């Protein structure tokens, strides 16, 4: 069985959002086009409490883009984003929600970030996505969303580590590119981890 994983297709990662990714909104149409080809579609949702420690504003003396040590894990300082209950945290309304089987929220623990849809950044706690997929006999994952160099990358790497076959739908992803080239480097790293890089046009029933 195969599944489609839609990573963080939320307003805050789209133009105008708090952590806007250039042309991030262009991923929505790709998701809508692909969903009918999958019987199982999972969306992840970045879902932070307002006091989340990945926000620069919650770490006095830091600025957006700084790196700090957070509980032994390297943490980029982000602008406040995807705060629980805010409009920015909502899945983009152009996304056809009727085709989403299940939503997995992450980043809810204020003390640790969670880029991956499977585990927090310290690999201490799981979201439940892995067992959920195993229960449905899913072995093959097609992944797209935001952002290539963070949540998409770590979701795909964890998926490989868990033994899934993984395809990255490249035209359905956009990068933060905090440093120019981060998106390209993420894709190279994923290739090295055994992730197949494909375009949505190559995916059929
Ligand atoms: C993300 C930074 C912080 C992402 C989430 O979805 O890629 N990036 N939180
Ligand atoms: Zn976040």
C-alpha cells in the first residue's frame, strides 16, 4: 500500500504568512492533483503553543536565524508561527480537505521542536504516524510540502530510517532557503539517503 504525505501546507508557510516560503502556495495545486491517486492521504500540521522555544521571541537576546542549544539539540530561532488556533496554523483552505484521511500535529511540546512528521527533533517522542501507517500496511510514501529544507527533509529521512520506500515530489515542495542553496542541498541529502526524486506528472494510479 502507498500513501501521500502532505507536509505543513499551512498559511504561515505561504506568502503573507509568518514564516513565508517563496511560492509556497504553489504546492497546494500539486497536492490537490495528486490526492485522487491515493487511498491514504496524511497531512502534517505544525502546531505550536505560543510559548514555544523555537520562537526567537521566547528566547530573550536571540534573533530570527540564530542557532541556540535547546535541551541538547541545535535549534534555529524562528519567527512565531503556526500558533495553535491561529489562522496561520490552519491548513490552506484551497487544499481539498475531503481527501485528507488523517492529520498529525507536531511541535506541541514547548521545549522541543519537531520538523519531522514522525518524531521530535531529539527523537524522544513519536507522533503516532509510523504505527498508523504500519497498521494500514503502507510501505511506500510519496512526500511533498513545506518546507523542503526542514519539515519535508526530516519527515523523509525518518521515513527512510523506519524502512519506508520514499518518493519526494519535487515540484510539490518549496524551500525556506535561509542560506541560498539549502533546498538543493536537502534534496541531495535525501537522494543520498535513498529517496527517489520525482515530479508529480510521473505519478498515476
Ligand atoms: C518548518 C521551520 C519551523 C517547516 C516548521 O514546516 O518546514 N520550518 N517550523
Ligand atoms: Zn514550526
